[in-house]
C-alpha cells in the first residue's frame, strides 16, 4: 500500500459541487471535465464524480487541518450540515465531520503527531 491518493465524492450537481468544494478547500480544480472534477489538496486528490443516485454516508475520509474549530465553522458557514462536532479522541488529536450539500461526509482531523512520509 502506498497511502491515501484519491478521495471521490459522488454528487448529483457537478457544477454546484465544484463551486462548493472550491470554497470549502480554497482551491480551484486542476482537472475539470463533465465526467470528473479533480482538486489537488495538499498533494492528495479530491475528485467529484457525477452520479444522480448519490446517497452519501458510505465512507469517512479525514482531511488534515491546522485549526479544527475554525475549519468546522467554515464548512458549516458555506452550507455543510453537522455530522460530528469537533471531538477530542486522545491527547491533542481532534476529529469532526460534516455532510456536504450532496450528503457526502467530509471528515477533518487535527493530528499534530502525524507527519506525512516522503517515501510514499
């Protein structure tokens, strides 16, 4: 295994999702086609795949953040719904999650002990 590379969220409104995720992560897509939109988030792929039957709540992927409270409030402010409020899960480690407007779960994590390996 080489580590996390891509997370794909299924959405039923690709253009709305592209706009929302651009605001959520503060970055524009590097790949933008009618069949797939891709963002580079800190060296990892966040993909949007059009799917009229998207249901969400299947997978939780945690994206690293420096300030979990600020990131959580930002996502709620731009239209996300609460899934799990910021919670301490041991030491300084904090996790939270929200539902995006298409009911996918976006997890965020503050983990000051995790260092991404350059070997991957």
